[in-house]
């Protein structure tokens, strides 16, 4: 349990964190999740009105010396982020249901398919 911190050149000491520090924590289902000590934002639009503040996922690439390993870790982190997002399962489920022929699925049907998508299991009860 707990949080593990990794620094660029040496093991992290308590309080010795920078923008290069990466934290490892366990998710609710005990999978390791890596977080970079960085907040990246994109501001779009006119400052006086209609400005959007979008959170940009930080990258873990070493831009000076990128490696295939870094690309693998970065791709894996993005896919995990997308799969764990709370909107992914209902979105994918609704589109799959519509693709297979039901143009307007009920919210309950979408919820059942989304739950199966998230858990990886489905039990059918006839009755």
C-alpha cells in the first residue's frame, strides 16, 4: 500500500519533489497507476469571453532521449486513462449496441452493457 515516488536520477526523499517526480499509487482495483507531479493546461479562445481551460495529460517521455520503452509506457498510460474514465463504458456501450442494430437503446440496457464492459463479466438471467 501507500504511495511510491520516483525521481529522475535518484530515489525520492520525503519533500524532495519536482515536476519530474512520478508517483505510483494503487487504484481501487489494486492496479498500479502512475501520476506525474505536473499540471498541464491548454487555454483556448478569447480571454474576455468564451475561453476554455482544458487539462492536458502530462507526458512521461524524456524529450531529449526518447526510447521505445517511454513510448510504450506513455501509450499504456493514455489507454488506461481512457478505459478508466467514467464516460468511456457508457459511450462505447451505446455505440456498440447501435452498431449491432438497436438504434435507440434504453438507459437500463446501456447501463447493463457498460457494467459488463467495466467488469469484464456479464450474467444473463432469463425471467
